[in-house]
């Protein structure tokens, strides 16, 4: 079963007697254990789409299903939903981790005993047991973020919404959160990730969906999208400088050489010919040119602006 199926969502708002289309055509599908990065510039329609998915805004058209249930007609669908909001907005800072977990667990339909037991397991899993009676406002930023994950998972949701999960964290806390996200997905929870930190999206996501002006511009598996935008050029770095005879052989093939040690190949069919010429000189590294998600995102958004114009 699909953890999330959003189909042709549309939402208009009225402002100063004008109709503004916030979302005009958004369809998203996420399967259990999958991480979908939902990306877009500010004002693209991400927040409105997510609010419709979470049952907070009624769509003007289209439908949402969370584990087969419509959150707009069946409130029990929301028992399958958890959320980690930017800035830890899903925590009460004057309460302790234990109290937060018990409160939100009961709010999500657990008994107090069930919430306490689930909370204790999560605190142990996230290495927070020693801080279970410390007010949240006294915890480090990284601990607060771990607790935000625990609160979102206390009722064992099948779909988790992550909004900027690593924003403002130091390097160590960021690595902890990345590990948590992977573990949560590996346990079968579907994750919808929104972030402006595109390197995080590239590392964590299985698929990417890019939205602009209320519509999906591109959706594809992350690695397939990267391959699609990557070139076929290679850079070879040598451990020692090449002699003049080797350089001449390479130049005859039209190969670019820099500082007698760095070789650039822009045609794949020449790669193994170059390897043959380079023998027996030691090679330090061979790197294929590969686009990163930031470059891809900017290119797709730029193309989308041109097509709108």
C-alpha cells in the first residue's frame, strides 16, 4: 500500500478581490520506507501542498490518501501521520522529554501507559534517557531535535513530514539527524522531506520532486536525476608529472592537460585509450564529472521560469 498518495491537488486563495493560485497541479506518491525530497523556491506552493496533505487545508480539487485513508473525511488517517517542524515547533519547551512524549502520545490516541512505554523506548533509542526529566529549554539544540523526532514517532506513524530537520544544527548533530532519518526509513516509515539545504536532500532522498508556481516541474529517483544532468567528462590526476612524449600522444588525441599532471577527457570513447598511453605512470585519481543537486535544482527552476515567460 502507498503511504501517501496526493493526486492533482489544487488550491486558490482570494486576496484583494483577486484569485491567487497557490497550487495548481500537485501529485505525489510515497511508498513505505521511501524518502521523497519535496523541493522548491519560496512561494512555490510547498507549504500549501503539505497543509493539504496533513489535513489542515481543504483542497479545491484533487485528493489525498494516507495509508489509503482521506485525512479530510476520516480523521483516523492522521493517526498514521507524524511531523518534525523546523525550530522544534512540535515541542513544549517548559515540559520535560518524558512529559512531552506522554502528552503527545495520548493526544495521538495512546493510553498514558502506552505513551510512557513508547516514550521510554524512544528516549533510549535516541540516547536521551539521562535527560528525560530535564526541561526541553535546557537541552542542546541537537537533543531538542532528537526529541522532536521522538515525539513525532511516539504513535508509530507510517508517514513522517520533515521540515528543515537539520537547520541550525552543528556538524555532529546534523550527522546524528541524518542517521536517524535513514534508520526511520529503513524501519518502513515513509518520509516527505522539505529543505532548502539541498546537499541534505541529495544525501538522504530516494526521489526528488521539484515544485514551482504551484506545479511539479520534475520528479525522478535522485540518482537518475543526477545522472541525467551529469556530463561524460573525466578528470585524471597523476601522482607524477608526465614526460613530453606522453603529453604529445595525448595532445594528438585532443586531450587537455594541465600542469603536466591533470588530464581532462570530454569523450568517453577516449578514456581507455588514455589509460593505455599513461602506462606505466601511477594514477592518483579518476573522477567523473557529476552534477550536484544544487546545480540541477537551479537549472530546472530556471528552465521553468523561461517556459512560463
